[in-house]
C-alpha cells in the first residue's frame, strides 16, 4: 500500500466519522469485510457491519469520532481515534485503535477495533433509557 493510498483511506475514514451512518459504510468497507469489535458480534459482510453499527448508534446517540493519529502498515493502516456520543443522555468518550487491512480497491477488507467497553457498559447500566439498546447489542453479541 502506498503512502498516498493510506492517506486517502484515512481521509475518508475521518470524513465518515464526522457524520457516521450505517448507510455510508460502503464508502469504507468491502462487501466481504471482516469486522471485529468488543461490543458487537463479529461480521463478515457489509450488511452485517451495517446491522452492528445501527445497534451501536442506537445505544450511543450522536456518535462521532475524531482521528488522533495514524500510521501505515504493510497491508493497511492503524488509526487511533476518540469516539464521543451520548448514552442515555450522558456524554461519554473513549479512545480506540483500529487495525484496518485495505484491499487493492481502496476499501477495508478487515477492521479490528480495540477499546475497553467497560465505561460504556457502566454508563448504560446507570441510565435506564439506555437499557433497551444495551440489551439488544449484548443479545446480538451472544447470538453472533
């Protein structure tokens, strides 16, 4: 992967996270993308990714992300970002690192996200309005 291709992907990634929506995932992810994240089931399709992201967006409303720094890897990029949003009306943020493998078409073929979900879960448990979406994300993970 060339430095220019890596920089282009990161620019698209940052643009996506400034106004994320499940329908926009095709701007970043291949149809057969593999996604691994702590709070949702692993998925291997773009459609599965859309379902997972919809669940997270329901739990954490107004979710956005800000790229803090990034670096190229042999097959993609590592991106450090801060995610922010509201859970049951309470603002929360967390730092995450995404390891993204990028195909020749410029789309992610794999995304593994690393973050500690404990602060999100604890916040949700303290906010009764967040219980239904939290339960849905966790049931989905158990089924996945």
